C-alpha cells in the first residue's frame, strides 16, 4: 500500500485522479469537431508531499518527501527534490537525497536519478551515483553510473553497485577501483566485493588486476617503494592490515628495477613486510633467483629460503644454497647451508657452509668447504 500526505493530512493513494479535477475538465468542454490528435492524459501536480510504501502486513518499506509530485498516468508518479529513508525489517537502513525519482504503483521498488547521495545509517558510509533503485522486498540497493562508495579509510568506485541488506555484502563491477585515502594506495580490478562484517575486501579479474602503491610524504625513509603489483585475486583484511595477492602475482620495484613473481604474496601493511609461502622467482639486471620461500623487509633486504638457486652472476656463474639474504641498497649477499658455487669460464667449483659477496664489486668468499679450479693456459 502507498499512502500520501499533503499539508499534514494522510489519504490512501490509489492513483485515481481527483474528482474536482475531472469536473473541471467536463465543465470547460465545448463541442468541437473531432481531430486526429491523440488525447493526452490529464496531469496532477502536488507540492510538499510525503509518500510512504508499506507491504501487506503494514511494514514500512520506504518513506520519501518530495517538493513536487506529478502524476501523468495511473502507473507512474514523478518526484522532484526528494529526501527520504529506506527501511528493511522495520529498521531504517539508508537515508537519501535526489533531484528526481519515479514510483510505480504495481511494484515495491523506487528509482532515483542523480546526482544522488545515499548514507548507510549503520556504518555512516556514503554512496554517490547517477541512478539508484531500491528493492525493499529483496533488500537490494542497485546503483549505476558514476558509483562512489566512501568509507572512513578507503573509497570504492565502479560502474555498477549491488548492496544487500540480507547478506551484508557490497559488489562493484565494471572498471572498479579502490583507493586507500591514508596510504595513497590504489587497486584496479573487474569486480570488487566488500564484506563489512568480516572486514574483508576481495578483488578479482580474469586478467591480473593492477595494484599501484605510491609513497606519501608521511612514508618512512626505509619503507618499501613499489611501483606496481599485479594478481588475479587480491584480498584485504582491514583489521589485520594485511593484503593477500593470489594467482599470477608480479611485483615491480620502481627504484631497483627488480621484478618478483610468485603464486601468492602476503603483505603486512603495518610492518611494511611481505612474504611468499608458495615459492618465488626474482629477476634483477640479468640475475635470476628461485626459492621455495621468501620475504622482503623494510631494511630493503630480500630473504630467500629452501632450495635457493641464483643464475646470471658475474662470469656466468650460478649459486645454490639453503638460505640467502640480498641487500638491495648495498648489493651485499650472504648465503648459508649446503652452498655450491660454479662458473664455466674459467671453470671453478666451490662448496661450503657459508659465503659473503657483493654484486657491484663482483666478489664472493666461501667458507667451510673446498674449491676446485681448472686453469687453462
């Protein structure tokens, strides 16, 4: 049922034209010759109107106040300068402002045209869009065109949004973007889902998504500077302040020209540290490194563990070991455990328990083993 209030008086709204309006049309009629033009339906305009929609049990679904209401037929009511509230299970969920809107007599939903501002009353988030529909029976809020969903610490943008009061989830699609306002961090994907009760944001793309991280003026000097991270799936856990990149992960470091690839990367945003629990591949100025595990710390040191293998070292050498630390600022190397170093020209093979070296100076010292060299005159 839809009820309408004008000047403080309520009446049941059944989309019938007022009797006085019909009488005015009849009394003003004069017999004339019939014309071929199609008669236009009569119109009724009201000002400062409050409209309420309830279901069969009397439960309030939405309530809006419009500065002007125009009824052009028995099916559609046009609203101007709208303010109101959307309800679900007798609880106010959204407050809204919109310049235009329509109500359909035989359906429960209401649609608005923008620019629209909708505020979530539970968590004080703000939604802005050009077109919005509210479906109270299913608890679905649908927004299209210029969608912006603003939270205290991040902002979601996309072409289409669908929010559910039943599942408490928000889904965006169509060139979606997430911006972290306090970290100057941006994520782009095809689809993004926000689960507020779990404090988790999920992004997915058929092709790898793009995450751009830029340093801010407040970033510490030893913070890790990433130019770009790509993955097919990205999960953000807000409370844990943790980013998880999954499937076809590629990380580019803007200041060292290093690229790292891995099936999965877990980033601790608070400590500026990331780790790869499922293996990694490193490429740096012709040098490649493989390991089963690895992590990067704010001291700008790369740690590799378990079956570490370096290729492309000076003199076309390669190194195998169980643990390796690589300082990206100084290019110092430290290796430990079952170390094997080998180069083809001149042929040298060294084994040991540990080694230290520097890539810039092209030096390597092996301890705790033996060295075999073949010198060709």
